């Protein structure tokens, strides 16, 4: 079992729909990242959070440390939101801080 | 843009040839990372650097070496490329070791025939 599991793997939505992407992890973490990878391949950081909720425009990220779960929500989705969304968790080990990435969720928003 | 560029962006090479990928940053970040991205896997760390001439191995370092002779440049070398090293390679930079926000390059697609 991977340390970081994302669901769904693929998601197709119609423009305007509310979208939720989930991330579950099995290790204790100090922070969680949400990243966006566009079809051209570039990766950008959306959020870094360790508790509660963060909002940026139409994107909202929440995390529940006790349940080891995070969600990324997109309100009023648009075709330009089509991308791969990647969850990554930072855990602390004997050799220092380590980042583990999920495999990503492919989102397609149709007009 | 975080001021990070990778070169080349695309390369096709043959098994057994040496390959060097370059990552260049203009942000003066201390930490630089090389990841590879493959279907069925999340991004996996190959090597990272925490300063000039200071580097360490990641989880998939076999077959790769790195060098950092200047703050702004981090080179990834495949001494003798193999087909299993066909992948998309991403460079990232950050202020702390796996802490804080990461900034990624555009990726370098390498095909080893």
C-alpha cells in the first residue's frame, strides 16, 4: 500500500461543477502539499497546509490530521482547471524531512 | 515564475551513452532537487543538494550522479543511460530540506532507446 493514496485516479466533470479530490496518507506528517501539473508538464504549488483550511480563488484545501486525510475542492470548475492534481506529504524521520508524492488525479473539465 | 529552467527539455539517446541534464535557478534557494516521474509512481527523489558541493542521495539514486559547483546550477548525470531511465525529470528548488514551498522546473523528457 502506498503511503499516499489519491482518489479518484481520473475525474471528468462538466463546466461549473463542484469538484473534490481526496488524499489519504498512512504516516504522521508535518505538512501536506497540493500541486497542479498542466498538460504541458509544468508543476506548480497550490497549497501547503498543516491544519485546517486554506482558500485561494476557487480552490479550497482542507486537512484532517486525526483522520490522515485531505481534500482539494474546486468550485465553479472551468476547462482551464483540467490538469493532474498531486498530493504530497512531508514526514519526519531519522534521516530528516522527507516528501512522499501521490500518483496524481487526472481532472478533465468539459465545456 | 520562480526562475527555474531545465535543459534540455527533450532528449532522445541510445543505451550506454552519457547524458547530463541541467537545472538553473535565479532565486538563490539553498536546496535543489532532482525527481523523476513515471506512470504508476508519484514523483520520486533521485538526488538533492543543500549547498555548493553538498549533495545527498534520494530514494532512486542508482545510476545517477549529481554536481553543484555553483548555487544556481544543479546537474544530473546518467553515466551510461539505460532504457529504465526513460522518464520525465523534474528539478525543484526550495528554501529548506523538504520544507516550505517547492518550485518546479518545466521538466525534461528523456527517452533512452
